[in-house]
C-alpha cells in the first residue's frame, strides 16, 4: 500500500511540472546524447597490440613477494588467470602483479578474485599479462542503481534532475574538458569557463529555472 501511495505521489508531482522546465530538461537530454556519441579525438587504446580484459584468478604465487612493514609489499605476485572476455576468452596465462611499496597503489590478489588485466599479444599469441586492479564494475553498477532508485523515490522529480545533472557534468568532463586540456588549450581559462558553465547548468536544471 505504501509503495502504491508513493508511486501515485510521484505521478501527481510530474503532472505539475511547468512546460518550460520540461522543455529545458529535454534540451539537456539531447545535449547529453550528443556528448555521448561525439568522439574525443583521442584513441581509446594507445597501444594497438594490447587489450583490456576481465580475468579470474586461478592460482597465486607469492614466492617473490615480501612485506617490510605490515601490509606494505614489495617484489611481485604471479597469478595464473583465466580470461573471461575479449578475443582471448577461455585462455589461461600467467600474469604479473608488481608491488611498488605503496599501500594506496598496490593490489593484492587471491584465488577466486576477478581482476582487470591488460593483455599484450602478437596475433593470437599472448606475450604478457599485467594485473591492473580488482574488477568491481558489477558491484559498482548495483550501488549506483540503488542510489538512483532511492534518490528518485524520495526526491521524485528533483531526484531525476539531480541524476541528469550528475551525468551531464561527467559527460562534459569526459568529452569536452579533458580533450581540450590535452589539445593544449589554456587550462586556467578553460577550467574557469567549464566551472561557470557546469554550475549554471546544474543550478538551472535542479532548481527549475
């Protein structure tokens, strides 16, 4: 019963949205769609003979890894992994996980973990596999979905606009700000313009103009 009341309240709140606000939000959504499809001008993979993939850790060899202070490791960890996706799906290989002695940067893997790896290859031959990080995309997507659901349920239309503003800023950073900075544009001017533009859009979008 409480869910039906909440849904009815959400529908009723949507009916009271001013027309100009709906139009502005539609324009923002179209702008976001355009940002999503335009290229950044930079290659997604700098190294043509390498590919990112997800792998499952089958075995772990810590013979060359040692700890000097508590949980700080040095040396390297060798993991036997099975590649889950990409053109090398189902293949097994040994991957290196080098420790730098920095707790905030080093990743320690155990049997059964899922990992993001980079595979260097020649043709169909795997030359080298490097462990990058634990693979948590599924869990992160679930958490984002739960956050979005509760934001919309409790904040209703304002929650929808807040989500749109969040996605809009991410797309603007990814598709506009970073490519401009990498192309050598003045970082101070570009950053100031970006901050002013993004804050203005978010205020109008969430506040309702």
